[in-house]
RNA sequence: GCGCCCAUAGCUCAGUUGGAUAGAGCAACGGACUACGAAUCCGUAGGUCAGAGGUUCGAAUCCUCUUGGGCGCGCCA
């Protein structure tokens, strides 16, 4: 629709140019918007306003010229008008809108999903929590955003891989190992001191108990240095299994789990660093090895190998991202906690040092989640081991509610998650509001079926009977869906879908309340059912992208 | 000290990439069930878009400064 008007305007401009009515020294970009006010038409352009200066004519004069040159061969425009300072408003013929319904009927679940990805491969890396403790709500938000974004990109034709990067090398695992070892000793009656930076959560004691079940007191008199790996590997495996379980309960499944430790074992780190050395992006100073990230816009250069010969975290990240690019992904999307934002320039420097454009790495920042209970924030401290786990939240409010609420805000803004509201089943809880719309429709179709009323096919539905303003609003909302999905995908903003859904559900509830669907008027009933079937399809499609279920009954 | 992000109705937040009279939900007030799901709907009220300049036909949106908040700034991960 937008496309067609766009072309018509383009032709009008060239025609005006040929006649010498407009100079058009620099071809203007035509922007079409859907006006907020419905009496401003279906589509509007500011073309005449932007042309006013270069053409040195008044905007209204230019608008007149453009309109005079419009040829509506397909006959889709009802009327055009010049409004305000020089907006051109297009009113489209009603039956054009009805075509939307036929499109949804024939395309079904794939309605509105344009193939803008064209099969290009994208890697979405998210969650990537250290396997040293359970997932907390912050990880949950990252999981919801990452998974919905992956769905969204896949829906518009990208070939998407979901990856979990396992930080299973270095200090954290050693600390986990030491923490379990201490709890193990304590559980067996040895009063050893707990490591100062150790993990204090209760789950460590559970791990120690599990360890005793498997190994008994075999390691009671073994010094830590000699059984470090035993405890480390045990803890890591247990935690990873836990993380996997939690994510599955949350409806998130990864295609690949990528181990940091492997990068060290298979010499990838050495190879990557060697490559940077050859491209002269590395240098030695003060006994350490530095990456010249300033050459790519970073504030300062970064150490890759420390004086003591150990690799930094950046070193494994260099190897990891080189590896990702080497697997043939055009675009890398990383979902990080917002506190890592300072890390972005150096990673983009890495990407560029390997010869890829800066924006082939797209980092999405996810802000913290504050959990509220009875209106009060629940205190969380990772150090003290007190935090609300994803598992607690999912058990408390369910995966659908949690996912939806995580997606109701832009990912980089703070989110207050009120557990009491999340359990409420009312308009305040947007999940139920949207799901209820779907369930209501399902119920309506059950009712129709029990009365032996069938939904007409495209060929038999008389859509001219959909003459109520609420019906028109619904159709327009459905017509907007393709554009919305495309824009959300391009902006990497799945939250736009939640707002769209709330709008659409609102229109549906409003319509449903005002108008009885099933009446004695058979044709009108048929047309309404046809419309509502398409509404149901779109709600289901959008909820599907968000990873939230569309129940037939609640 | 330097850098990034943020500030919109009492509260929580949208705002179609610079457009027309800034929108939702909640809370408040007033209404709607003899009907396909009231987990719903309708109405009223609520605003100096933190403040001040600037850019232009036009700014919540872009630029500069100020104020107030969050987060980064390690040879930690």
C-alpha cells in the first residue's frame, strides 16, 4: 500500500520535472507516514514542505503541483487533500483495505513477514552467564530479549543461530571450585576457612552435598591444589545442567553452546593473536602485549597478555569473535548487561582489526531488573549471594507472563518487575489482556461452530458489510502489521510488538463489546467472522515471535 | 576528572527515526452484565516533554550548556 503510493508520488515528481514545474536538483526522499489523526487520511507526506526551500515556492503551491501530476492508474486513491502548512493527505478507497484481509487469509501465519533477511546468517549470542551460579532475573530478561529478537529476525528471513558462550575458563571457575571444596570440608566436619571472594549462595552447599553423594569423603584429606579440577568440573557441569533446565522451562533453547575453555585448549587464542600481530595491531610494552584498539576508535589500547604471561579476558574474546566471523556470520548480535557498555568500542575495534565493518557487530544492552514485592524492591546482592532467580520468577508467575513483561520495555531502560501485578489477571497485566483477546476469539469460533455457522472463504465473504468504524480500525491495524515487523526487526526492538499487540487487543475488546458478532444476518455474521479470524491469526503470529503462547482457553 | 545512557501525566512507560491538537495502562472519579468470555468496555480529570539557548517552515525527537540520576573508566571477569 505504502509502496504503491510511494511509486505514484515518484512518478508525479518526474512528470512535474519534465514539464518544468519543479526543478528537483537533488531528488528528494519521499517519506510517507500514517497520521495519528484519522481525519488526516490514511497516509500523509511532508514532501511539499521539504521541497519548499530548494524550489523557493510556497509549500502549498508545491503540493498543488504534485497533486495535479498524480496519476492513479490502479484507482486506489479516494481523494487527496492539502492540509495545514502543506501536508498532502491520501484517503484510500475502502476496498483496498479489505485486500489486507484476503492477504492474511491466504498467507496465514506468514502474513506480514517479508523476506528482508534473504537468508543472511546472523548469530545471536545471549545469556552467556558464568556457570558459577543460578540464573537470576537479569539473565531472564536477556534470555527473553535475545530469544524474541532471534525469532523476529528469523521471521523476516534471516538464518539465525542462537548461541550461549560458556565462560568456563579462568578465575571464576577456580573460585567456584574452591567454594565447593570449602563447603565440602565443612559438611564433613572440617572447619576450614571459606575463600574471601568465594560464592556465598546456598546453592554451593547443595553442590557440596551432591558431591558427597557422588564421591563420599574421598577428597577429605586431599589438598585443594590437587583436586581443583575435580571440584571445578563437577561444579561447572552441575551449574550448566541447571542453567539449561531453567532456560528450557523459560522456553529458550540454544542451537550451540560455545566453550571458552576450548578456545584456550585448541590454540585459537594464540592463532588469533598471531594474526593481529601480523596485521601490526599488536605491540609489546612494559612486558605486556597490547592490542592497538585506538587505531579503531577506542579511548586507549588494551592489554591482551599480562606481564605474568596470562591471557586477559579480551584475548579469549578476540579469539571467540574471530571464530564467529570465521563461521560465516555476516552479522553478530551480542546481548550484554548494560554495565558492559564500556566494552563495546574495544570489541568493535577487534571486529575491524579482522577486516569487518564496525557495525557487523551489534551489541544490544539490557538494563537491570528490579523485582518488587508488595510494592517494595527486593534487595539483591550477587556478593552476598542473595538474588531473585529466574527459576523463582518462572515458578511464581509462569513463563508467559515473565517473558512478556521482560519485553514490555525497551531493553536498555530500567525495568520494575512487580511480582504482585504479574500475578494479577487484569488489564494492569498486559499479558492477560492480550491473551484474553485471543481466547475470546477462540471461544467465539467454538460458539459459531456449535451453532453450525461456518466462516466464509475469501471468495464468498462480502467484506463490504464491514462498515462499522471499529471494523475499519481493526483492518487498518492489521494492515500495519507487516511494516511494524519490518521496522522492529531492523531496529532490533522486539518490544514494539508488545505495544502493537496491546493496541490490537484493545481494538478487539472495544469492538467485541460494542457489536454482537453472531446475529440473524447471515452475510454480516460471515463477514465479521472472516475479519475476526484474521485478527486472531495476527495476534497468534505476533505472540509467537515474542515466544508467548496464544491460548484458546484461559 | 573523562566517557556512555537516561529525564515525557501522581506512578510505570510508549511516542512510527524531524511532522499536524504529545499518547496508553495503573491509581482517582462517574457509568455499562437477561446477549457469542465483565480477565472486558465507555466517559471525566490529569502536561512548562528537567531547565536555558540554538538549528528550521516545524523539535519530546538533532546541536550546545546547566541541573538531577544510572553506569563505565583494571595487566578483573
